[in-house]
C-alpha cells in the first residue's frame, strides 16, 4: 500500500506511528535530497534541527542519514532546537536549505517535516511543490542507506553543532538586553515544554520560568500560546509580581504575551505595538505585510503613517516571500507569528517577546499602559478565534454555505465578502472569517468587532450555519 503523505503549508505533518513513521520520513528526506542536489549552494550542505516531540531527535537523525547517503553535507543540531534557530543557521552558513522536525503548535500526537529556504525562512510554495514532485518518484521505493548515521558522523559528512549558542549570541546583538536588565523588567516565561526550553534564561535573568523541562506529551496540554493553554503562566505572573508573561509554542516561532495583570495581549496588539515603536521611536522605514485574518487596526495605522500595506492569504510563507523580495518592516499573522526587519524573514517567539520587553524598558511603561494608549488612539478592537474539528462532509457543507454569499450574519447586514483565503464577511465595525485549515481537519472561525460580546455573537452565528 502506498503511504499517505500529504504536504501542507510549509512541509508535511502527520500522526506519529500512523503516517509519520521512520519509513515515510526516509522517503520525504530522499525527495528533499533529490531536489536539493541541484541547488547552487548544496556544497554548503543542509541544516537539520528538531523540537521536543516524541522521537524528534531520532527522526532528525534518520533525515540526516538519508541526506548524508546522497552525498549531502548535513549540519545537525546537537540538541533540541527551535525553528528560528534552524532558519538562522541556514542563513548564516549559506546552506542550501534547512529541515526542522516539528509539528509546531499541533497536538502531541503529531510531528512534521518543515522545509526552510536558503534565505532563512519558510521555503516558498514552489519549493514545496518540487519536493512533492520528487516524492511521487520515490514513494513506492524502499530507501536504502549503505552508511549508518554513526558512520556518517565519524566521516564528518554529518556534523553536530550547537545551534543554541549561535542563536543566543545573535539575539544579544539585536536586542538591548542591558536596558531591559537595568529597567528591572520582571519576566515570566512559559516554554510550554517546547523548543524554547532553556533558552530565554540564557539570554537574561527571568523572574520565573515554567514548563521548561522535556515532556514530549506537553503534559497533556496543547503547545499553542493562547490563554486556555497557559493558566499556569497567568497565575505565575500575578503571584510573582511580573511585568510581562511570554509563552512560545512547540517550536518557539510563535508568541503569546500577557500583561502584568495576566491579561492576554493578542498577536494583533503585539503587531500594532511593534509597528508604533519602530515608526515613532526607532524611526525605521519599510512596508507592512499582514495575513488575511489580522486586525483592521493595522490598516488604520498604515494609513496614519503613510505606509504601504500588503495583505496575503493565511500562511507565513506568503509573508516570508514579501520579506525576502521587498523592504518589509514588519510582517505578521493572527496566530502569533511575527517577523521584523533586521532579524529573519521568519517568525520568532523568543525574539518578539524580548522586543516587547525592550519597548516597555524604553517607554518606561507597563504593557497594559502601552496597550491602552494604542487602543485609545486607534480604536478598541477585540478578536477571537474558534476551531471546529469536523468530518469532511460537514466541512464541505459549511464552506458551500458561505460560497453562496449570505446576506446577513447574527442579524448584521453583510457589507461585502472577500475571498482571498476562505470567506471574510464584513459587517459594520467588524468582520468574520471562515476558512478551512491547511494543516488539520478543521474549519477556523475568526471574528473582530468593537466589543467582546459582538465578537462572540458573530462567532456563534458563523459556527451555527
């Protein structure tokens, strides 16, 4: 039977021991090797890292073994590494590409094979398609490795190096760590048992750090930095008198932030705070890019500052391309993935969390004060998202309903519908977006409005069709 391997937005994700097996990952690695063999930078090798999931290290070693047997030099992380670390090393070493064994924020039963471009960000869609094309050629064959992983390490084909120290040195050169320390910013950090474990506390002293130990099941939680998944962090912030709480997801590329009262500061507000800081305080220049599901507050800010705004379908790969090919100051998506000029064309939860602390230290203000100032100037917006796990039949029925073009939702007349990615229904002072996930069997429902009550009303109506 031909194995089921389905590529998503930036590679392949599957359920461990179901479709995500050593046999299947060897086939995907072989497909990647066959594609990258023709890359102009292949002599510099491919960077391979892995997160804290079950068997991630062993899966990464299998990938390295397959690549090495195809004559490709492999730079392998010597321990758990975040996605931003792999992207950084890929760029710094001028490698042909990178591979991260991770399923990012997905539940513990998943693992994945993320592909990184030589520029230090998510591989472009055409690269993913070419690897898929190679996969079709090898899917029925058995992958044979004449040399073992150990032999390849001994021969120097596979070289293990410390990604973490390179990453920390890079971060310290970009963030004003001394200012954060002197300001006495008390940080609570939640690694969520993910790839950020043991990193933040090597950059600067933390007031408290939680879930920084190895636990491949994520202690039964979901490694996505949202309030429902971080009750321990919220409690730790208040109990320890912290100024900010920072959480990073399974592969540490996404951020969740909380103010000194334990209130969630969503990625829309983080995006807006960073944009305001870059323009008003640091006098930086460039264009702005956002995903289809990001707040309208960014549109207002770009209009005020006279900035060009790009809006893309959901998926960081679209934002990454804009960053690589143009002069983008900041690019962000709704789910906590934010990238900024001067770092990488890549999401980085640790870096963005430290930037927030730098803003607080520079402005000498609490995070709640910064948010209030922002909202008072540009308007108070509230946002929420619900995910519904559905059968294929249910998913198709719901999407078909919105395709017909409804005239109202929750009693609010629909002013217009945009279809860049799913169906975005605009009502007065708000909107609802309905889209099928590219990585999981579910539909995501997003809403923004001027009150939390209206947001929940819109979401309930959107789900209940």
